[in-house]
């Protein structure tokens, strides 16, 4: 079954320049993390970037694992957008289960 990729991913909303079409060779780990493909309707980890280590958050600073960057994520406009759009518990449970395997 084809996964649904109907919603905008973090690199499309945040315009960080690290999306799949990056020309500087600095593609974000959220783009390449296939273990979260389809979560919240995104491509790879594009709608669960906070669960992936090494994403760039505020001011282009590369972050660590979620436990170390969660305060930054909680204040991120994209994180808040996804949380508002994905209010059902099932999608959050799926994210946690799949993230525990990456």
C-alpha cells in the first residue's frame, strides 16, 4: 500500500534549504530517515523532524536527540503546526513506536 504524503514537510514550511532538492550537499536527516515515512502524512521524517537527531533547528544550529532539543522543538512553529493538525492519539502513538526503532 502506498503511504500518504499529503501534507507539507518541515523543509517545505521552514525553507531551511536542507530538503531533498538541496544543492549544497547538506540534506537534513529528516529527509533521509525512512523509518518515519508516512507519519502525520509526511515524507520520511518530514512531519516528525523532532524525533530525528541532527536536524537543524533555530538559526541553523544542528541539534542532537529529542531529549536534548525538546525545548527548542516545543517552541518551533512547525512542531506546533503538526501538533495542532494531528490531534488524534493514534498518530502520536505510531510516531513513538516507529521512532523507538530508529
